C-alpha cells in the first residue's frame, strides 16, 4: 500500500499535480526532506548506519587482534579464568579436578606396582602400601577419597609405606591449592559486580532543551533495586573523529563532557531516577553546534556510572552510549515520580518517554549572544532621554555665550503662551543665519 502511494505521488509530481493523500505514507517517508529539480525527486542521502564504540548494554565493541605476547594472559591466570565464558569455565573446572584425580591415582597405582602389592596383596603376612588397592580403578577411587576427604574406611594407607606418606602429604597440599583456586574463581564469577549493573538503567535517548535559559544535554539514569549504589558517580565521554591543525587524524578521539565535576553534581544519590544534565557552555564540545549542524555530525556519547554495591562492597560499573541519531533536539523527559499516600512511587513505564518542547534551533553560542543583547534593550529605552522637537538650539548657545540674555530668555519662556512652540521654533530658525554669522 505504501509503495502504491509513493508511485502515485511521483506521477502527480511529474505532471504538475499536487500530491493527494500524503498522510497515508509511512512516517519515515512523510518526514523525509525532499527537494525537487525540474520534474525529478532527489531525496537527501540518508546517514549510513554507524558502528558503535560501546553497545547499549555496556559492552565495548572492540576486538584485540594480532596479539603476539599471549603469555601475558597466563601471568594473570586468575583474572583470565574469571573472564572466560560460563560454558568454558565449567569445562575447565571439571577438567582440572578430573586430571588431578587421575594424576594422583596413577601415582598410587605406580607405587603399588613397584612394591609388588598388585601381585602379593592376597598373601598372608604381606603388608601393602594401601590396603585393598589391587587395580588402577581402585587407585583412582582412593585418589578421589583422599583429596575430597570422604574416608569410606575400606582403603587405607599403612604405616610401613614412607613413599605413600609423602605422596599423601603432597596430594593434600596440592588439592587444597586447586580447591582454593577453582572455588575462588567460581565464587568471583558468580558474584561479579557487573551482574549488579544489569539493574541500572539508562534512557534510550538523550535530549537537548533549555534549562534556565541555557542549552543543556540531558539523559536519565535509574536503579531498579532497593539496595542502593554507594558513592555513585557518573561521567561522560564524547567519541568523535578529529583532525589536528598539523594534519594528524585521530579516529576515535575522547573528549570529557562536564556533567557536574566542578560542582559535585556528578555524585549521585541514586534512590529514584535522575536526569543528568550537561550545560552547553564555552567549554562544551557542543558550544557551536546548532540543530542543523548536529544532524550532519557523527559522534557518540559514552556515559559511565560507577559505585560500590551495598551488599558486597565491590565496585560496580555500568555503561551505555548515545549515537548522534539518538540525541533528540527540543525534547524533555516525561516525569516518572509521583507522590502517593506516605511514599513516592516511580513509574518505569515512562522512563524512556520524552515530549517535545519549544527550543531554539540555533547553537548555544548564538543563544547566549542573543540573551546578552536582548535584556539591554528595555534598559536602554528607560535610560535614554525623551525625544526633543529639535536637536540644536542656537538661542541656548547664545544665551550661554551672553549672560545678559539669560533674563530675557526666561521671560520669553514664561510668556510662552503668546508665541507657542511653533512660533518659538520658527523664530529660532529665522535667527539661525544671524547666529551663524556672528563673529566667533
């Protein structure tokens, strides 16, 4: 249906007829700015989809390739194991224990084989190293019982086997190290603070609107849990390609966006959703950007929320980003907080909602210049004197030059009803050549 309407509109434009029923077109076709050249429609080229630097869920869209020094990952083995995916972590967790049990089971079987316990275990008077160990399977079971301290009481080590006692000590120590490392990895992986960040929300869009006659870039953050983020702080970065004056091209240049660092507004008490505001002033990278210029720019705003989890004390970090197409000019966020009987209620259904507001399309720099000029106009009109009927009075000049004429001028002003303003002005104009002709 939309395709048929578009074909009808093209046909009407070609024959010079005003297109009808344009409202039936899809919204993205109605809003698209279209210019005409003769009888052909030339749509503006749409922005090609851009690659994000940071995903909406906070994952950094950067892959490290051609890493030669891979040994560095093993120098921090604990962190490497924690950063693995869950399925790989379970596989390594199981593999480490099975290999450890098999290795020590093989050593117990080897001791029994060297001592001859496998051949003479049933003879009377023969004292084996481990009683009732007559095969590799029984040695493997004894290894599991030793390391897990199960202690069934069927297979036990005897006191006449010094090599077995030494092996028992080594297995007990190494088994404790393996348990500490693997259980520690699993515990840290389960309690990772980044899972706490899943309940921290960022608005889908950022907006630009006026606040106290100042252009501001705003976005909203919220916490879904009742347990608070302690010492929460927020910061923002502008990711944009830049070319220096020397010609150097920086593909992903990072610029700080001030969201209250100097005033302390970046420290949040995140009990209810908050609107984070960045004032677009002289130090802002958006100072000279108007609405039209911002539509042509390509940038990404990365916001980072940090704090400590109240339950565990671990540091938590949540991230999100806004592309240039996700920054809405002339909008504000819909309120989500309402006062109920005895408490405040947050409606998260409206968390991402915005509404349109009157906002000038000029840049913040131009707006500041207009606001500096416009408040002076009424002041100048009040301070300026009332307009006079004439700007130059030679009689006054002569009266200042000749003090003897001061009384006469006063009498003339007192008897102004005889002459009037028009007669006085005419007499002044008649005497103007005479006054100009006086010697200096």
